[in-house]
């Protein structure tokens, strides 16, 4: 059987990894194989070039190097989300079941495709050599490695794939440290705003408390939903983003959810409950005014619903308000002229507004830095960036900047140092 007929037959035989046939690059490969079986070599070469163009475009996008057809196939197998890969991710022992035998057949197909010599599909040996030894403009670090194709067997290839799923997971969670939920589905963040705890100067006790809670969560021990509350610009959101970098290799994934996506969160929780990673759903800048009743939904999500959060999910929220919901003096005492229209049980109204914040088991407070602490942040940042100004010059400029920006915060300090660098 000619190579193109054999390749099509192998692709048609896939069971668990059958979605490979819907991949744009592989669809182009299939078209090329079909044309080779029906057309003259001269006509079929056109479809080889179309396939090569799609393959190169994907290689540049993904940063693949070397044998990019083989690399592309491996990447698909490593990340495909199907019943077999999901069970491997959960560390299920499948070795003696039928699923393992079917996956072994798929691994045999993968190995066949990895060993294909593209010169059999096109007489352009120069192009085939480039595709086999490709050097992308920006190579990407690919996690994990598999056995050399020349010495691999379907069994060794499958066992290495299984080990990969257990360590790196599959689907979106294999590729992304941070994801976004917007009420429809999950979207991986390709250019995530990665942070490091060293970026946050001061607040050592707050960072330590957040890390202790997160480490307990990752270890399967009891852990709290967390509210990070305090002054704006103090590093609350940066702390949560820093968790993604610090604990990614231990199985943590951060999912940022917008406030208006909360009605869809129960469905998302149902999806996450069956997965192996540990998830923190990140609600940034959470606040409500008294006219917004969605906070009641938030209350039931954190605690109070008949359905508990999955064991592999926690909620971390940041807010500039300690109690999240806007409070007014009228909540504390009614003026005589307002008594007729006021709440009969004033304490009930206050307790209702405090009840959301109280449902977070751990509240970490980030106070506004003092003037001396603000200067410490400025001097530390300036030193890191190599700013060539004396301490006196930096402090004088920082005071003017703080007055103009209207507040002491780590964010204001960073903006001041960035402004200096911009003028250099």
C-alpha cells in the first residue's frame, strides 16, 4: 500500500484520539494524501505545499523546532482531552482494562506517523529537509520529552504519554497557568501577567499567610477561601497572580472570573470537580453597592449553598472594601426624619452586608504604607532598576509624585520609578 493510503487508513483507525482528524493541519495532510491517490504527482504537489504552509504557520505560532510534523503530532497527543487522557490525569490505573488496549492501538498509529518520510509525498527534498530540521524564529520551551522515535515502541510511547498526563494534565490545563472565565467557557491566557512575590515589597506576613493557605490546599489539607482586602495599589492582585508562577509545577491553576460571570460559576464548578489540578477561582476587585443583589449569589457560592465547592477548588477575592458591600452611615443609625422609611431591625441590615465577607475563612488585610514605608519601596525599586539618582533626589521626587497621584501605595512607587526610567 502506498504511504498516502496507509496514512489515511491509520488516521481513520484512531479511537480515543479521533479528534486529530478535525485538526486544521491534519485535515490539510489528509487532503494531500487523498489527492496523491487520485491525481498525478504534478497536481498532488500543490496540496503538499498547502500542507507545508499550514504546518510551518503552526510551528512558528507554537515555537516548534526539529521535525515539526512529528512535533505537532506529539503536541496534539499530549494535550488532547478525551476519556482516556482524563483518566490518566486522575492517576487511574488503566493498564489491565480495554481502554489501555485501545490507546495502545492509537499509540501505534502515532508512531507510524512520527516515522513518516515526507519525501514520499513530494519530490522537493530541500523543503522536506527544512521541515525535518526546522528552526523557528522564537523557539518555545516544550515541557516534558518522549523517547526517541527510532527506538520507541507503541508500548513505551504510550507509557510516556501516560506519565505526561499525570504530571502536566491535558487540554487547556496542560498549556496555561492562568485562564479566564467569562460566563461561556474557559479561555487560556497566552500572555498572562505573571508576577513574582519579590515584586511585592513589604507585606511579608500577608504573603506568608497566603502561601501557607495555598500550600495546605495543594497538599489536600483543609484550606480557606481567602479575601484579600485593603488599600488600592498595595499588591493584592499581584499576590494572587504570583501564586500561578510559584505553584504551577505543583498542580495549581488560576482561573480569573469576572463579576458578571458569577451566574455561570456553578456549571464551571461541575466541570472542574472531575479534574486533577487544583484550582483557585480569582475574583478581582470584588465590590457591590446596595442596589446590586448579585452578592447573595456570591454568598451561596462561598458558603451556604446545599452544594459545596469541589475539594479541588477555592475562591480567592480581592476588594478595596473590607466588607465588600458598600456601607453607609444610615446603616448604623437612622436619623429621626428617616425612621419612617428605615429598616426596622437595623442590626439585621448591617449583618446582611457583613455576611458575605464573613464567609471567607481567611481575610488578609493590606494596609496603606506609611510615608517611611513608601520611601523604602521607592528606594528598593530604584535600586533594582539601576536608577542613577541619590537617595535624597529620589525621596524629593517621590514626595512630589505622591502628592500629584494622590496616595501612598506600591503602585504609585512603581509608577514613579517607571516615570524616571522613561525620562532616562
